[in-house]
C-alpha cells in the first residue's frame, strides 16, 4: 500500500463520521505530493496517519486546517521525524471496556485480567468504571462514565470481580509521567474532548492503584506473565486494537500461544489483523473491530468502544 492509499483509507474507513478534522486532513495528505515524499522516507510502520497527526499535536502544530498543517510539517520536519522515530501509536482508550464488559461479566468470577498490548493499562479496570448502555446505568456515581450503545445483546447486570490485573506491552506507558500522559493526550482525535476528560479521570484511577505492567513481547513473554496469575481466578487474556501493529507470522504465533493457556481469551481486533470466516457486514461506519471470545466472533465493535452490535 502506498502512503497515499494509507491516508485515503484512514480518511474513509476510520476517521469518516468520527473525526471530521482528521478525515479532511488525511484526505488532503493523500493528495499532497510534498508531504507524501516526506512520509515515504519513513519506514512503513512509521507512516500511519495517527502517528504523524499525534506528533504534530504533541509539538503544538495545527491539525484542523490542511494548508496550515502542510506549512507546519514542511517547516518542522526534522523535529517531527525525531518524535515519529521515538514514539509509536499507543492510544489507550478506557471506553473499550464498555464492549468487553458483557463478556467479562458473564465469565465465572473472580477474574485475573491479563491485557496484551496494554499501553498504560487503562483497560485493566473494567470493574472501576461506570457504564451507560443507552439508558441503563451500571457502577456508582463519581466514576469515569463510559457510554455505549449495545445492539442484539442485553447490557450486563453486574460488574466483574477482578482480583489480579497485569499488562504486557513492548513499551508500557506510565500515567504518572507527564511526557507519557502528554503523548496519550496527543493521540486523542481533535474533536474528542470527552475522551480527553476520560483519559485524565482514568489515569487518576490507575495512578491510585497501579497494575503490574511488564515490558515484553506478546508472543515471547505471555506465558511467563500468565503463570503469575492466581490459579483460583479465571484467567482472561484480552487485547484491543493491538494486532494491526504485529506482523502476520507473529500474529499466528500469538494465537497459538494464547490458545495454549488456561482460562478465556477475548479479542477486539480489526478483521484485517485477525480474520474469521463468514463475518456479517458491519452495521455502519466506524465498526472496525470484531469482538471474539475464545476464537469465536460475536459482535462488531466501534473502535473507541462507543457501540457494539451482536451478530444475529
Ligand atoms: C493502539 S495501542 C492499544 C492499547 C490498548 N489495548 C487500548 O485498546 O486502549 C497498541 C499497544 O500494543 C502494543 N504492542 C504492539 N506490538 C506489541 C507486541 N509485539 N507485544 C506487546 N505489545 C505490543 C503497543 O506498544 C501499544 O501500546
């Protein structure tokens, strides 16, 4: 895929209907020969729109107006390139817990949660958020509130009981480090003020009771971290929006490793990263992830956990 294709696809498949600013910007970049020439000097994994846009936001550059963005990127390319090389897209979205919750709540309790590709670990606290599934509320007042529209499934009636939580990541982020928090903030799309507020609230919650976050690879290091889980709890290995960053042979190796572990496995991944036979059409724009339990696909989920539509 050329850089132009990557930016066009991002505009039409990911930003469309979710972020007008990023849709407009990605479309403009896809037709901007000067910016594409700069982007194509980067190694392919570093050409993602989210990475370039996030770095420009981190550095205080404009992302709302494509002409201003062009001028800023051309003028500041050396500084932008340094940040692109040292960072990766590690968006950590607590809202994704809302689509995991129906599955987590239905498993035998208590749970030992092991998140693969955990970033800063915000999704390791599904028991500490409050949820609003249309009009049904779950969880107490004062908690970060996650809104989600469920179709084809009833909202869960209880929160899970979590007795152990651990995350595994190539580069775990620390919510108490101002630079890490600034990067997580820069990765949130421009119009999404509610997600920015949620990041702060979730970061406070994590900082008050940090999880075990292990630096390591999802294939090589998963069995050792899983072995730390208390055997009396149901081990749940889960991951959301991670495998698109992992090369195909390593994805297959990961699936083999995870299938060999005890407990349950929940995946919320793009079908381009983790494919299944016979998927129905997604119900609308923005339904990028397939939610699956133990390898069985069950629902389409929107990328930031805003909605999930159960199959059938
Ligand atoms: C887009 S973030 C998603 C974070 C979190 N799962 C969420 O949904 O909010 C993907 C994370 O996967 C991690 N990652 C990518 N490849 C990995 C690997 N081979 N092993 C462990 N973590 C990896 C990245 O460092 C990053 O933090």
